[in-house]
């Protein structure tokens, strides 16, 4: 049997970048300045700084003083480090989610495992993109899933995972997701135990 | 050493403006300085009054060459020249026996006052300095220096800026009045 029961990548979630702080290069700023006719009495560096700090204020206005706990999903599906990769993939596929936290017996967060972790270890390409794996599967006889067959969650998970506390302001969470290029972050209480999970989708939902 | 590494700079120079911007800057400066220079040489010269001072050259850079700059707006142009002129005259009259101190206190205080009144206009520093080092003719004006040439010259240059800077479609002036 090939990879048919594996997780179907949730493209909707992966592409949603609602709260991304735009990554502006100096070149972007310089080009934008060129589009304005007339001499702008400001350096590209300063303009960028002003833009980003205005963006942060806008984010704060959108999400107000709301904290991680106000937007997080409380019913979290999770796996343990010893869960087989097959079970983890089935769980994610069945629930239609693209990543789950990895918890120890006391519900402490050990890491996160996501579609991206699977894809990074499948196929030969380095980018770990879904389409690259598809291409490999179609084009060659080798199955993309071979390298990870029989593995455990602990083989693939990203660990340690970034976590946020329940009290973290949503604007900070948005910042973290963007800077680390991740799609979800586990939310923990003061002793480090998992209480929820916050995705990019949760952030868009609350800002609408 | 963070102190020294700060001296390397962090960003790059803003882009060069279009050629039309260069031409309109030239036209504005030509007309603006023509106006104050004509008044000076054709009307005021025989009266002992002054209409043109060096700092107007610097104002021309801003109000004809960088028309969007906050430093080039009417509030800054007028406020900067007039307030700095008053400071300069006061510094000269109080400290004329120590010209170096009068000069430095005039410029430094002018900058502080322009900051506090949100009228920062770099040529104002020159207007304050000229009040001290500008020679007999300027000293003889006393506080009248703040009215003519500072206020009047700035007003004439402002009028030219309003007329010229709003001709091209891609330009407008001012960004704000007050």
C-alpha cells in the first residue's frame, strides 16, 4: 500500500498568512520610495522602522488586549513521542489538521509534529514540498514514504517547540508565528502544561 | 564596541529623484531667490534695509527642492526664520563682547526653540547666526531683523513656492500649513 492513508495536506491552513508581519527588505522600501515623485526626506531604514511599528500598533488595535487564551482551541489532539508515525498521520488526516503537539505523560509539551516535518523527511529533495514528493512518487518507483516507514513521532518532531503562555498578547503570538514561519503554537499554563493550541486560522477568525 | 559600530550606518541613501523634479526645483529656486534678490537690490538697497540673507539659499533647497519635507512646510519656514532671528538678535545684544559665545548660544538656542515650537527649519540656524556675525548693517537693524528680512523674505519665498510647486501635476505644496 502506498501513501494513500497519509495525511492530506491542509492547504488552506498552510497558505493562510493573515497576521504575518510583512517581511520588508530595504529594496522594497527603496522601490516604493521611487514610486513617489519628489524627494522624501527620510532614509529607507527609518521608513521601514516607522512602517513596522505602525503595523504593530494596528495589530494591537485589531486584536486589542486579547490574550492567547481568548483565541486558542482548547480541545487539542496530541500525540506522544512513542506514537507511531502511521498513527500520528492517521490522527491528523482524520481530524483535518496539519500538526499536533507532542506531549509527555504529564502533558508537558515536548515538541510539535506537522505535515512539514513529515515532508521534510520524505522524498529526496531538500525543500520538503508536497509537490516535490508527488513528483517523485509519480516519476520513480521509489515510494516517498520509505525513509520514514516504521518510525516514531520522536524521530520527526520539531523539538523543543516554541510555546506561548496563556497570557501572551495575540499580537506577540502573531509575531512569533511569522518570525519562526510556523503555523501553530502550543499554549501552556504557568507550569508548562498544555492548555490549548493557537493557529494562524484562530488569529484570523478573531480579527474578523 | 556598540559605540563605534554605530558609526558604520545601517541603511542606504534615498533614491535619486526624477529629472522633472530636478527641473522644477531649479525653476522654483530661480524664481524665489530672484524675488527676494530683486527686492533687495532694486528697492531696499538705498534704505539701509536688507531683504536677502544667506539662510534663504538654504530655505530654497527645502521649499523648492524637498517640498514634501516636514522641514519645508510654511509653519517651519516662517516660524523657523522669525523665532531664530529674535534669538540671534537677543544673543548678540546680550553678549556682543564675546562674539563666539553669542554665535554659539544663538544657534543652539534657536534649534532648541524651533524643536519646542515644532518649527524646525535648518536655515533658521543660519538666520540666528547671521544676526550675530552679519556685520554692521545687520546689527543696526536690531529686532527689526526679525521682521525684515526674516519674516518678509520668508513670506516672499513662500508665495513663490505656493505658485510654482503646484504647477506640475505630480507636485503639491504645502503638506500642511500649521
